[in-house]
C-alpha cells in the first residue's frame, strides 16, 4: 500500500480533533468531542486514486483505531501498530516487516502525531458544498501554507445531523487526488487483547523480516 493514502486516511479520520484543539469553530469542536469520547473506532472505506482526471486504482478496506493504536486492512495488505511496533503484512509475497518507527516516521502513520502537522501550516475555511449522497453536510477545506507538507489541500464532508465524517479528498503535492468515502463508521468499539498486534498463527507461512 502506498504510504500517501495510508497517511491520508489515518490523518483525516481524526483530523477534526486536531483542528478543534486550535478553536477552529463550533462544528469542529463538536465533531472532535464525539471522536474523543467515542472509544474504539471502526470504519470501512472506498479509496479512489487519480491524477489528471484519470483513475489509477481503487481500494476497499477497513480501519480500526484505539488511542495511538491502529489496524488498517485492504485485500493486499494489513498494517498493525500497537503504539510501539509496526507490522506490515503483504499478502502477495506472504511477508511481514516489523519496525519500530521513529518519531519522524510516526508523523506519517500515527493519527495522533499527524495531527500536529496542522499546527505547522494549514489554513482552514468552510466550503459551499451542501449535500453528499443526498445527505446535508458541512464542507471544511484545509489548504497548505508550505509546499513541504505532503498534502496541498484536504476537503472534509461532515454530516449536519450527526457531525460525523463522511468523505475525504486529499490532493498531494504531485497532483495525485485521493478520494475516500467512509461507508460505515462505528464508535464505542471494544477490541480484544492483541488486536493491534500481528498474529503469526493466522499467517503461519509468512516470512518475518524484523528491522527493529
């Protein structure tokens, strides 16, 4: 999986919390409050990647978040992070790479650390889009002040009735566009012990590449 869209998905699901911490507006404050009090979070998504108007690929998957832990699953790969160790399993090669990300690397994979990027050069404003899938929404647009930021523009659609995140569009500095529709969003999830750790028993033939 490309790190760019992993970063985008993890960032955007909790990005509103980061913005609200800066007192962005009552809408973001309300949405952030729900996210922070929602316990474990699970969501399914559809990601479509394009550039210059041409679609380059589409991916369906599921993400689970709890504190600083996450599990991101697609048909091709599964990434686990337990707050210290990261396991990246690739189905086509039956390999799993284990790392202990540095603080800098965590900014591209950890949703809580990624949030700090908003304090380093993103403007935010309300957009004019009013509906998404026949559902009334608020549109929030974030634009980078610094070309060194991985994403130049991020658009969020937030449901008016529930204040939940429905859609994300991220425009990368190279012009790649990542459109993510969140199809199912569940709060208050209880994940079993070890859920965010790679389970060798489920992939007994996987080759372990330990880079810690």
